[in-house]
C-alpha cells in the first residue's frame, strides 16, 4: 500500500536533512500543509528550534489577486512560516524524490471568528464558536471554496487533501480546553453543534421548523446532560430528544449544506488543477458527525472526490461504509497516528495497516513525520520496509 506522511513546512525549512530523512522512512508521498489552523508544534530534530507556535490560522504561501478588496480573505503566516514557506518545503521534498500533495484546513479558523464574529456557528444558547465558521453563510462559503482552490493547487503539487470541509462543532482541542467535564456523546455533540445564525435559522425555516422553538427544544434536550445524566448516544438519542421529524429536518438542512459546499469546493479545485490532480477529503462515514473529519454520505462523497482519508487510530471500522461504496479507482486512505506521545502506536503500524487493508484501505497516511520522536520514526521505517 502506498504511504504518505503528514508534514509542516517548518519541519523542513531550515533543516537540510529533513527531506532526506522523511524519504528514508519509505513513504512515497508527503501531505504538506499549505493552509493550516493555529497550533503549537514540536520539531524534535530541527537544528534551529524545538517549538513552533503558529499563532493563527494562515496560508503558508503568498496569496494571489483573487482576494483583492474582499472582507473575508486568508491570513498570512507570521514568523513561523514566512514568505512561500510551503513552496520552499515542497521543492526540498520533491528533490528528495517524494510526491507532494497539499494539506488544506478549511472550516476551522479562530482568527476569522474573532475578527468577523458574525461568520461563526452560534449554538442554541447564543454562544459563538469562533473556531467554527458557519458553512451555511454565503460569504463564508465563497471564501472556503476559493481558499480550497488556491491552497490546494500549488506549483508542483500532484493532489490535495481537504480537511474540515464541513460542519465544525463544540470540540476544538483548544489550548487549555476546559469543555470535557460533561460527557457529551454523539447526541450531545450534535445538539451542541446545531447553528442558529441567521442563515441557519432561515434554513430551518425552509425545512418547516420554527427556529425559536427548535432552540428551546435543543436546550431542553441538553438539560439532562448538564445534570450529569449519561448521553444515550447515537442518532436515536437525537430523535428521542427532538422528535423524529424535527431531528430529521435539522439533519436534512445540515447535510444538504455540507454536501453542496463539498461539491463546490471540489469543483473549484478541479477547475484550477492540471489533469490527473487527485482530490481527497478527510471524512467520517456518519453523516451527522462534525469536526476535522466531517460526516459525509459515503456514496455521495465518493462520487464527488477521488477518495477519502479516514481516521483509523484505535480501530479501522470507519473504513467499512466507504469500502462498501468504493468504486474501483477510488482512494481509501487509512489515517494512522504514529506519534507515541499523541496516542499513536508506531510499533504496531505494520499490523494496523494490514488490518486496514483487509477492510478496504488502498493507502495509509502517517500522522505525523515532523512530530514523531526518533524512536517512532525508526518503528515507522521498519514497518514500511516489511510491506
């Protein structure tokens, strides 16, 4: 199976050995960040630094004239990725014999929400999620589609992986995040992700729902969770909380909104890209799920994109719904964390990849070559050598 490692430009730039070291792992490809959210990252082998703080979501290359005069536009990176940081890293990785694909994070941007609060998801209590742009808003959708096309199709790139191309919710993994005191299962996460901005209120209205009544119902449905009662989990719990018909109508609005955005973004990337350019989406097969791997309908998304990247650390079961709908030429990439300190298991990579292949995976993604320790990378190299 083909293997690709995730990489940040700051893992490579300024380290003359980085590209060679990544190629020596045995991967054929790197998935290199070109647009990314705020983060604080280790660089355990870099000769100049050990910690990189990306202060806000940014593009890691110079933008073009398409953004002139627009209110919503990408932010340039600061000192952590100056100039064309992506291009510099991409050239070094290509020179080491690696195929380079872009890694584009879309609907996850705290600075956008801080500077343009009206763009954010608003929950049933009126709280805004500044990290989560509402993908129903026309201006935000236009921004995301154009960002996808520009950030994906960088010089020399042979494909892209689009992350967070869908609804984002409460879970953010923010620095010093203090939201884990209440155990929100699938139902709670869905209810807390329902947006009540003007665009979504109009969307619910189009589904025959009164948005004010819906907000009351959502708050009432969440109340037992705040008291500490367990989340029954799953879609049946949402139906029980809101009623079958109301739950179905909220889901219909959200799924149509995400689906049409994904179609538009993939079409924009294809229009900007050369022939043969591969477009993959990070995805979850449970269509009401939210986050970096947003929920999709497997049959639909595999009719739109060239394939999907699916989270498989801890188990590869999410592959099965995609495998059942997969056409012969579609990519089904199992995403495996290989950083021990982040819950990954590089020592079991060979076995994990084999199990994923048995469930239909055609490729593997390794998260993350820049963050992993030397020992982790040794384990990765040994596992890939056994393919």
